């Protein structure tokens, strides 16, 4: 049977493993953390949002990044200290501004197709993940913001999305708990939300039922690209010592999030992924008043770049901001505080006494398009670089990647005898 090693057990890696197992491959997943979905797939904003498919490659993003550079609470914060990786990524980001419209439309189409794959999988495998299907409401505080969103909406509808403008009165009707004087909004009834960690860990268990193997606490050290691919990795035990293991494989799929850049270098590929840090808070709704005052409809405040998702009766996820600060995972109070203040302002009845902060590194390609396909060496594949839309896109990109692998490495391989 054809042996595939998937590197990374976040949402994309586990989705890729499931798609390959469903086609009959022998799959082992290597994950450097102790469990699946412990990094960027742990506590994101929760939105399954085709309505957030607009890529960031626009001159307005560049202007905002420069304007906000010295504001520690800015929605988009760029550390100005010189760094070759960061500035080469930003230069490539600017070069992709010309593809802004085409990439936005393509992303919307991919996000819409991903829904069918993901919901079918969840139903088939019985995965419960606090899925809420009440749509996503984008809110705008002024006319310039709404007018810009109208232009974006034309691209999203060209991509096949059912998304409509709404008045302030309709906003109040769609989500009655929301406080604020808004100019208008856009509502996407087909979008939804859920707990990415619950889904990913549930899908990992489904992979194990299908015969997939997971190696945790496993850090890839090197990859030998001779006849078969030899993946050397260190398994770290409780004593802090590492034991080297080697896996022989017919193929490798890199789904390692922000670490994909380093793995790609081992394989002779250049993958210009940058870790863009995002923050979230999980507000525990411990009393009936807070539960009644928290929204069920998912929101995106375009001015603050903040999103919300209701995770069952007892939790509200509030997430946002983008920070260009390398592989820094620090949870900064000056980045968390705006999320708490925003929640208190727009939902004054919610008690924010018990809030759990988190930060994760979004793996972003400079084009804002995921890297899905073959590497330079035979048997090497990539499904990574999904940025802020990994949760939204990975079911579709994993299905696409499985077909690409099947074309290059059929299940009835030379080692199947």
C-alpha cells in the first residue's frame, strides 16, 4: 500500500489525512505538539466564512499598516525592525495587488465548495463541534466603510456567494443583542461558525478509525530524498530527551502551518509563508444574563477587524487583529485588551469576568492563496499557507490535494505487492 506521511496535525493536516485515508492510502501524521489542533487550530475566530474571502492585497491595507505602525492596539500592527523574511514577504504581497480581484473571486468559490465537503464529513463521522448555522453579519459604522464593502460584495457575488446589504434596522432584527449606531451591513445567511479544535480532534479520531496513525511530540529533523523519502524525526518524551525515528514513505504532504517554510527548505522548495499573529478571547458565559446578552449570529466588525462566534450556550469567542512580528507567540495585554473592551461596548450585558486569552500564528502566503500541489521533488506535496481561512478552506483544498496525489502516486503503487 502506498505510504504517505503528512506533516502537521492542525485543521489542514488532519483534513488532508482524512481525504487520503478515504482513497485507500496508508497515512501517518507527524505532529510536534502532544495532541492535534494545539497551535493555530486551537482557538481561532470560529467563522466558516466565504463572506471573508477578500484577499488583503490592496493598497488600502498597505496604507493602514504604515499609519498604524506605532499604535500598539492597532488592528494591523507591523513590527518595523528590519527582517529579511518579513520585508521580502511584504514586497511579494505588494506585487500581488494586481491579482486582488481574481484571487478574491477564486477564494470565494473555493470557500463555497468547502462547505459541502466539511458538512458531509461531520455528518458521516458524527463530529459535534458547536456548529451554529445562523449566518455571518458584517457591520459598518460609516458610509466610506460601507461603500468599500459594496465593491467587495460585487466580487463575492461574482464568486457565487449569496450575500445582501442590510439596513441598521435589519441589523437590529438579525442580532438583537448588538449595541451600536451602524451605517449598514452585509448578511450572508449560508455562512456558519463552530469550534475548530473540537472539529479537528474529532476528525483525528475518525482518521484513526480508518487506520491512520498519529505520532505526537514528533519534530521533523531532516528528510532524505533518495529512492523512497526518509523522514527523520525526534520524539520527545516526558524526560525531555529525544529519540530519533525514521519513516520511509512514498510521499510527503507538508501541512505544517507557519513551519511549512522550514520543512519546504529541507525538500528543496521555496515557500514564502509568513506567521501573522492573531489573538482571541473566549468569554465564559457563566450566568443567564450573559448568555442572553451574547450574540448567536456571528459578526465581523470591519473597522476593528474583530469577529465573534457563539460556541454553545456557555462560550463566546471574540477574535481579531493581525500582527507581523515573526515567530513570536507572546500573548500581549495591549493586544488582548481591545478585544475585551470591544465585547463590553457592543454587548454590555455580557460579564467579562472570566476570559481566556490566546494567540496563534496564521500561515500566510504573500498572494493570500493557499499552496496546494506538487513540490519540485517526486513524491512531495503541499497543502498549506491558508492564512486566516484555514478553517474555511481546508476541506476543499484537502480533497483537491488528494486527487493530485492520486494522479502522481496511485494507491496500487510499486510497493503494494
